[in-house]
């Protein structure tokens, strides 16, 4: 059984007189800012999703979140985005392309591309079906906030 991986990326905050800069040690392309720490962290989720979408579009592997001390802030990916990235990683692991997965699903390649588009509001059951076609199963865990 594959180990579950929490998709929570640590962030570095640089507080400056008029802004707070956010960077991700694991995703150097992801940089954003805000007027306050709260605003900067709010912007960080969209920034991270955009950067990871670039990895998917470029066919690059998704960097694993580094293990931090647990004391600093992290940005957790929304469940749908995490599921889409799990599908992308499964495609990469099996070294297949979008067309091959579409054939396994008896569907169109454009449908699979939408499943991998981190900005597209896909239905989670479609992602589950695609993962099953790759011999994977999506599991969800709920934690106390």
C-alpha cells in the first residue's frame, strides 16, 4: 500500500515595512505577497496552485513537500487539487499519456486534460474513476482543525 502524503507545503515569510513576501522552499516558482501576514498567506494558496499547474502543464514531476519542524506556516492544497495531482502523479508513474488514459476510460483526451487542469472544477467521482483505471484508489481523511 502506498503511503499517504499530506500535500501541505511549508512557506517562508519575509516581513518588510510595507509588505509580507511569501515563498515556498519546495516550489521556487511560487512567490506572492500581501499587505499583512494574513493576506499574504491567503494569496499563497492560489499562488501555489498556479505554480503546480505549471509543473503539470510542463510535464514535470511534482516536488514533495519538505518535512519541516512543524512550527512554521504551511499551505494545504484543497482536496480537489490534491486529487488531481494524485492523478497526475499516477499517470507519470505509469509513463502513459493523456490519450492512453482516455482510451482506458473510453472517453476523450480533452476530458482527461480537464481532470488535470488544477483550475477546472472537475467532479471528484471522475477523478476517482480515472485513478481506478490506473489501479489507484482515492482515500480521504478528515482531521480536527
